[in-house]
């Protein structure tokens, strides 16, 4: 099962299976949904576990906004709409 806290060479990552309804991300059972990963940005395991708890709580409550909630996907090249 690949959920929770994982360690990479540069930092810790938190990963969970989530459902994306277009507005919010919600926690999904393991084998359902898609795997979403957040970079914790710390090499300290204790602070990474604290961040994991915060992310899981927000997913369970439905408070995490979907990346597609603003109407466009992030572009790899930054070719989004120009500010006016």
C-alpha cells in the first residue's frame, strides 16, 4: 500500500489516493482514485508526520481545493492566460 509518508533523496513526500470532483480533493480508499503527492519540504521526519496529519485531515474534511478548480490546468511552460 503506497499511502502516507515516503522519503526521497531531497525531502519527505506525503501521498494519498484521492477523488477529484473538479472542486475539491477527497480521500479515497487505496486502489481507488488517483495517487496525489505533496512535497513536505523538510528532511525532519517529525515535521513531515505533522504535515501528513494536516493534509489527511483536510482531505477527510473536503477542504483541499482541486488543482482544476480555477478552470485551467497548470502548464509546464507557463502558457496560461496573460494578465490584463
